[in-house]
C-alpha cells in the first residue's frame, strides 16, 4: 500500500494567519492516465470528514478559495490563508492513484 | 440535499457478526459506486472497500478481505457492510461515503456509526 506521511502532526495558528500542511507519499501518485489522485479532507470535531481539494489543486464545490493545494509526484501541500475558527480540526491527505485508497495520519490545526 | 445515514452499530462480542446499513437520499444511488471507511478511536482513516453501482463487483483493501462483505439494495437506496468474526481491533466508527465520479475522492460522507467489540 502507498504510505502517506503528513507533517506536522499538529499546528497552532492565530486567527487570520496562514498555515501549510505537508503530505508525502511513498510512491509517485501520478496515474498511468496522467492524473494525480491526491485529495485533502477536513474533519471538524465530532463530525465526519469533508472533501476540500481533489486531484491536487481542485477545490470541491463550496470550498473557500482560502484553501489551496499544490504539489506533484510524491510531495504535496495544503495552504490555508486567513484562518477562521471554522477551519479548526484535523486535516487528512488521501491518495487514490494506487489501490487501495490510503490516508495520511492527520494534522491537527488548533488556535494559538 | 445529499444525505447518508448509517445504522446498525453498537456493542458486539468478539467473534460475532454485525451488519451495518447506510441509507442514502438526495442523489440517484444506483448511478454511484459506494464505499466504506472506518476510523478507530483517536486514529486516522482506513479504507475498507467499495461496490459497483449495479452491485456486480466489489473491491476490498487487502487487509479487509475475508471478514467484510459489502452489498447494496438499489431499490431501497441502501448500502450494507457485513462484518464477521469481529475482533477488538475492529472497534471504530464506520462511515459510508460516495465517490466523486467512479474512481474519485470521497465527496459525501455519512455521520458514522460506532462499533465496539468487547466482551
């Protein structure tokens, strides 16, 4: 299975600030069809995960442009700008290039 | 509005069987692959498997093969997860989820159902 490693494990941010979360995969996530199936999710406290970003940099419907994804190959980054209280929770990256789907261990975003 | 609602969880003895259900609404269920994911307490997300729209094909994560069976009833808009010979390490919240496109990421999730395996 592809191993997804997220850093840092936790992150403190001030409201209005900017943060970056890193996700590294044990193998390239470039599919034979040329797509890279790397997605990002946010799990708010007590809730199920919600999709933020798919195929590296595409924002899902209704997701603020404060969230942006980038990267290629094995290294990916999620940036959150102008952090709001509703952004707090645990962020996961996930890959679907190689079966089975696997996820990173999560990055907890907390208020400073 | 897309909704997925899981049920059937609870406390179960080691070695027993349990069947979870996920009733969906707000989209044409029979058009979509559907998936199950679980999350042990305080841990990350673990993919279990998925089923084709017509129910003719299932795929499982290798670590899940053998004790988990995914099925569906399109007439009832319901997805199922049959769990057998459960172990303490199966204690988790189980989520059903819909993919974005046939092989895309998980765009809608249920609220989850807790399964606790303990004697």
